[in-house]
């Protein structure tokens, strides 16, 4: 097989489409996995449960728990925002 034929095989529309579909499938799988992880983490609501989770996470390397800590921060921010009253946000009622 010549270099030109190899290049055509790599750049063919079918190969390109398969690559795009594969990446889209990977992205969907990653979103699904992250959503399930976030749902599981959301079950740790009480201060005692959160302390337990934080103790578990502290036993692992930072790079291993980075995603979980990011989800926790996001969930904390959403809860804090949801608990605000309109007057606390500067809105006159």
C-alpha cells in the first residue's frame, strides 16, 4: 500500500465519521457516568454524612478525588443559592 493510499484510508469520510461518532459516544458515556456519580454524591446531605465522605476522600490522592470534589463544590453552591431569600439577593419584594 502506498503512502497516498494509506492517507486516503485515514482521511476517508467513513473513517472520519466513525471517529466523530466514537468521540460523541465517549462524551455521552462520560456525561452519563458523571451524572450517576453526582446523584450518588448528592445522597450525602447531613453534616455527619459529608464529614464521612470527606474523611474517605482524604485517604486518596488529590488527582484521584478531583472530580468528586468538583461535584461537591458545585452541589454546595447550588444548595447555598437555592436557600437564599429574594431580599438576600438584593431584590425588593
